[in-house]
């Protein structure tokens, strides 16, 4: 079930995220529907500069990364986009919650400046 990923993240975000926290995720629409939090899509690119720019422009408080899925249709998959972000923005992302389906990371806004 594709929405298992969004459900895991949404349940945690509904409990733990301060009201109004912006969330960036592949399943942004499902997370918004479930939590009411403002959400933005995780760009579908492996280009570290484009990913960094998206975070700098949207300033999310949380980044939701799905575990690898069978028959992934958005490429590169989330875990590869996360790896690119971690190389591009060392220390900007801190794991807050993890299940076998999803990882929620807190984003440090002080480390998002565009170079």
C-alpha cells in the first residue's frame, strides 16, 4: 500500500510537529490531507544544487524520506535524494523519527543558505 509511507509520517507529524510547520515530502499531498500542515513536494531530481535551492526557498521544518519501494516510479528514489542533500548540506538534517517505511528529519534553517 503506497500510502503506508505517508500514514507513518503523518501520525508522527500530527503528534510532534508544531502547528504551521512546513513539511517537504514525496507524498506531500497525503501528508497535508492527514495533518493539515503546509507541505511542499520533494523535488524529483538528483541534482544537489537544485535540492539545496528547493530547501532554501521553501524552508521546511521537516523532510520526509520514504524507504525504498518496490516498483518505484519517481527516480531517483527518496534515499538517493537524501544522500545528495546530506553531501550538499552537511549537518542540516537530523533524524527525528524512523520506521521501516519512512524517516522524518528536522531541517536546521541556519544551514540552508544558497551558496
